[in-house]
């Protein structure tokens, strides 16, 4: 039974990777439309699952160089070959060394290990953290992380990184199609480092969202998980209005 659940998830994920890449190809957006001022960047992605592949594909389409990594280098090589352009594949350490910006998008229970494996590479690095503590998936460590707040927990697992939490509470399928939509959807982000926030904001725009800084990593990062008032899609003004009601 366990095996079939696992393979169902795996197959779903691989189907998603294909549809994310295919959807972007069909969207056929010219690079100039997508790249809204972030300039060409080198982005490493640790965790090329539903979220990592969706936003990474959008960034490749926008003209960035993106190195995808996960526990499955062959799958990442296939993804990079399918995307073409500035897409590459590597190990998590190679992706962390490659990116001037690093995206960490893994199940939360993997975050402590990722932080240890990449410790020397993430100090001082801009890290976009999409990862959420989900108790049903990640177990007791997610309970502890939610109690202290996801921003605080991520900061402890990724010491020295200049973390911005973003892409946490909008469905990955929507991220893959956001760039081709006309709606102006707000993406709440939380962080403390000015340059990291600016860089993350530019990259959020390139995926097709309007970034809305809702506050600091510890104070507001805890609200950037699914199921909170900031979860789901709303206009940038509505994100600001909801954020103002939170402590
Ligand atoms: N799905 C959503 O709609 C959504 C939306 C917002 C935020 N999030 C959050 O974002 C994170 C990623 O979600 P997802 O849906 O993209 O998950 P996913 O589809 O399960 O992908 C997770 C990725 O992390 C990789 N990974 C796992 N352990 C790793 C490790 N130790 N080192 C390097 N890579 C590792 C996996 O590699 P393998 O495939 O090789 O195992 C896979 O590429 C989660 O924390 C989730 O809660 C999800």
C-alpha cells in the first residue's frame, strides 16, 4: 500500500513537471514580457518538484540561467533538456554554488539536512524559501516549526542565509501559469535583508505575481504557510489589507 501511494505521488509529480514545462512553452511569452527588470540572474534550485520546476521553468523562459537539483539528477537533466535555454541540472551543492540566488523548495523535514549539506555555500546567500512545515507530511518537526514560526525555523535550519519566504501558499499549478494570466495577483513575501527582498521581488514578478512585502522573516514568515489568512490568491491590495490584521 505504501509503495502505491509513493508511486502515485511520484507519477503525479513527474506529470506536473511535464505539464508545467509544456504549459510555459505553449504560452509562448516573449522574454521581454516576462523579464521585468531583474536582469539575467544565475538561480540555483534545490528541490525541483512541483514548485521548484514551475517557478524555475518560468525563470528559464524569462531568460535566467537556472540549475535544477533534487535527489534525482537524471530527472533534473531531462527537465533541463526539455526546457533548453538557460536550464541546467546539477547536484544540490552544485546548484547552491551556481546560484547567486538559491531557491530551497523541499519537504520541510528535509530542510535540516539541506542546511547542513549546504552550510558553507548558503552563508550570506540570498535564499528564497518556499518550504512549509506540514504536519501530515513532515511529522513532529513540523509541529515544532509551526510553534516557533516558519520564518524562525527556516532561519535556524539555514544559518547565515539571507532568507526571503515566498511562493509558500499559492498552488504550484497556478505558479506555472501565472505569467500568462492577466490578473494582478499579490504574492506575500517576508524577509529582513533589503537586497534579498529586492532580488526576490524581481524574481516573483518574473513568475507573474506582484510581490507584497508583508513584514520581517520571524514576525510575518509564520503567516506564509497554507491555511492561514494569507494563504491562497488575492489582489496585492487585499494581501496588504489582510497582512495589516495579523500580528
Ligand atoms: N505543491 C504546492 O502547491 C506548494 C505550494 C507552495 C509551497 N509548497 C511547499 O514547497 C515545498 C516543495 O513543495 P513541492 O510541492 O514542490 O514538493 P515536491 O513536488 O514533493 O518536490 C520536492 C522536491 O524536493 C526534493 N528533495 C527532497 N529532499 C531533498 C533533499 N534532501 N535534497 C535535495 N532535494 C530534495 C525532491 O527530490 P526528489 O523528487 O528527487 O525526491 C523534489 O524535487 C514544500 O515544503 C511545500 O510544502 C508547495
